[in-house]
C-alpha cells in the first residue's frame, strides 16, 4: 500500500483548489489525486461553449498540461470504490490501497436520470461531461430534432446550443415555468419569451410519457398525448451529490457530505468540497449542497489550508447563477422568493419587458439584501453581492438599487469606503 500525506478523490475544480492551496502552505508533502475520469482536469462549465464551437477542445482544460508535474502530484487514474476511515485508506477498483494522512472528497455530482424506460439508448445524453459533449457532437450530423428533458440551467444551455446547430428543439419542463428553483415568475417569463422568439418550443407542465425506438430514440410521446420526433435526447433535470464513498462510514450525510466551515467532515482527517458536499450558506445560515464551480474551487482551497494545519473558514458560499441565453443575461444570488413577498420579506422590483430588463431585491426586516435577480443589465452585480456579504442596511437607498446605473458612487461616503477598503488595499480597484 502506498501512503500519501494528502489524497484527493476527484479531479475537477475542488481538486485544483486543494492542490494549489496545499502547495501554498506545504511545498514538500506528498499528494495523490484519484481520478475516475481518464482525462486531464477540465472545466465542465465549458461543455456548452465547446459544442457551440466557441472554444477549441484544448481550451477546456482547467490547468496546463504540466499542472500535476509542477505541483508534484501523483495522478492515479482509477475509481475509488471503498473508504476505510479507521485505517485511513482508500481502495481502488483494481484492488490497490492508497493510504492518507488527510483526505479530501471532491467526487462531484451525478446527473439525475428519471425512472423512464428508454433513457439507456445510444442517442440519450446528459450535459455534464466531456464524454457527453463528444457523444452529442458525433450524433449531430444526422440529427434534425432534439428533445431536452428539464427546463433548468443545464437543459436551457443545451437547448440554446442545439438550436444554434440548426435543430428543432423541444424543451420539456414538469413545473409550470422555466428555472423555477432559481428565479421568480417575472424572470422566468423573460427567459421563456427569449427562447420562444428564437424558435425553441417550450412545453411546461409536460414530460415524457413513453420513448419509442429500438437501440436509439426515434419518437417520444408526451404526457399531453402528442408524439414528436427525436434524434437527440438530452436529460438535464439536475445533479445529485456523489456520496457513495462516504456511505457505510462514520461520515455524516444529509443530502450531501456534511462539512463544517473548515470543510471538515464528521470523520477525523477527512474533508469534502464541491457538488458532493453540504456546505455553509451565509445567506440562510443553513448547510446544504451549493453545486457551483466557484464554490467547489474555493471549498477545495479552504480545505487545503486546514488539511495543512492553517485554520481557515468557508464563509461566503451561497446559491448563485450567472446565465446567458441568446441575447438575455441573468444573474441571481441568495434567496429565490416568489410572489410579492410579505411576512419577513420586502420586495423591491422593476421590470421593462420591451428592453428585457428586470431588477429585484429581497430585503429582510433589517434592510439587509438576502437575494437578488438581475436580467438584461447585469453590470455591477458584484456590488450587490458585497452588500449581501457585509449585511449592509440598504433601506436608506433602497429605490436607487433599481437603477441600471447604480454603483458605489450611489452609496454614502463612509459606507463606500467601508466596502472598498479591502479591495483598495489589495490593489483590486
């Protein structure tokens, strides 16, 4: 059995953050990465841009080809199948045992496939990995019709790309609107209008009733009784945390692998980050999965410092999405409060359907921003995130938040300096 000071299971953003964090603190400790996917570290977020022809394949790589070598990392290309936290070792699929001093679980998420017969056919893909992208790319030349199961971020990104490729695209969403868990009704309506104007058919309150075809999907019967042709079926209903390695151990699981603000699990010397973890949300104060690429990197880096003996806390994580669909830009962060608010929430909002702009802010009773949505004009979103993080009372200038030209200059002088001080000292602005 080979033992390492640090072992990382997973080879994506969290692993990169951890490696770079470790080498900031510990220049000589031995590091191993266990990578199930036999590929150099790449950005899953770039899958749509690769398929859309906006970037070349080599541009998907998240770090240079010599990244592991320069960081003195051993890359073990195999699947981790068992974890023994008492003996501090990981078993690989080929039977090898890998010992660790400190362990990071960065196993990511797995695409959710609903229990619909026929989703195992050759022209059915998720939109999650480079293998998916290559499979879709190979199928495209003979394809005319695409069906997207799921009207969330992943499904809509796939729908836009395939529409640009010249396919007739149908989006099926079981909920009554698009992106329901992410944005409110007004923003959803703007997104749906954008797709419909582009020529993408949106079907809400609808899903797959039956899949037709032998080894490939040929047609799909919908719940409303219609049958539509299908040459490519994309399943984009979301991801679930990959927690199987922690199951059967003393590691606590609640939706994801539960970690504290040091990214440490309930097992000694075991940490977790990224899509597999349930992490601290500074807006809600709760612990739950926050499956976002920046959160994974930051979580891996925070874990690294703690693994190497320097205490650091993960404090700024929350749900946040930056989206671009055709000519519509959107950013949301924090709580997604629908309707008119009421109770504990004050909602301030402004919409211009002609210009496709929308600004909405959710304030608590103390005037702190707990969530926002920007559509169309999204510049300076970082200011609002900063106001959220610093828990600034914005009641004195709440209406000014709705201006598309809002900036630091709109803040009181003392508040502006308070928010900019760290950035100025660090030379960011």
